[in-house]
C-alpha cells in the first residue's frame, strides 16, 4: 500500500529550508532550486507545492508567525495559565528577540522579508496583516492588564502596543549587530514593562 503523504508537513519542511537560507545568506539565495537543495528534495517537489518563489515566500511568512506564536503559547502553557499581563508580554518579547540560533535565523529571515516587500508584492499583504494582528493582540492585552489592575490606568493601549513592538524590533537589530547583548535587551524590556505596571 502506498505511503500517505502529509502535504502540509512537506510544505513546512520546505519552509524550514527557506528560513535556514534566509537566516544564513539572505532571501536572494532562496531560489526554488537552492531551497530544493537545502531541503534535500527535488526541484520538482518544491514546484509541486509552490508555483513560484513569491508563493513560497508568502507561505513562509505565515509559517514563521505560527512558529513564534506556538513557542509563546507553549511557554505560557508551562505556567498553567497563571501569568500576569506584564509577564505574558515579557514572554512574548523574549520569543521575538534573537536570543539563540533559531531565533536569530528567524529574525534575519523576518528582516529579509521586510526588505523584499517592494520586489515581491506577494509578501506585502501577509506582512501587513501579521503586523496588524500582533499590534491588535498586544493592545488587547494592555487593555486587559488595565482592567485587571496589573497595568497603570490611563494608558493608550494602541500607542503602548506600537512603542513596545518598536522597542522589540530595535533591540532585535541591536542584538544582531552586536550593539547589545541578549541580557541587556531583556533587562530593557523588563524595565519598560515595570514602568507600565501598577506600583
């Protein structure tokens, strides 16, 4: 009996190859042929799942977001859901910062996607949608933290969301450039969240 192929698993396997290439060499090297070599599959196999580089990169953008979200939720799950909003935001930040090889590769890939938006129009919509989704979720958490008395009242949740995400982006670049070490970046995030928390 022929083996049943898990098509979504194949797509994820190819996406991981794209992330490795983008993190190591940049997206210009993530051609369908190079991805096939990196993934250890035939070019025809990659083309079976993705008709173009743009289609492949669009999938990878969504996959990358899912991976980061899954890690955040796994860490929250380890705490049995007993976590304050400031602590949740701290966990989120730590998973978005390039603190290990995997997260460094993801961050480099994410930055590469951002610079490719004008060259690969297929990336614009999913990148914008991902940013809007994340901004809205963080704003909702800040609102919840204020309702629960964990964050100072009177905060503008929309602007605070923008500020926190911009800080994470900046600190991520600082780590990649060697301007700051991971411990200093995490301490800066904690300092900021402590300022938002109720005394």
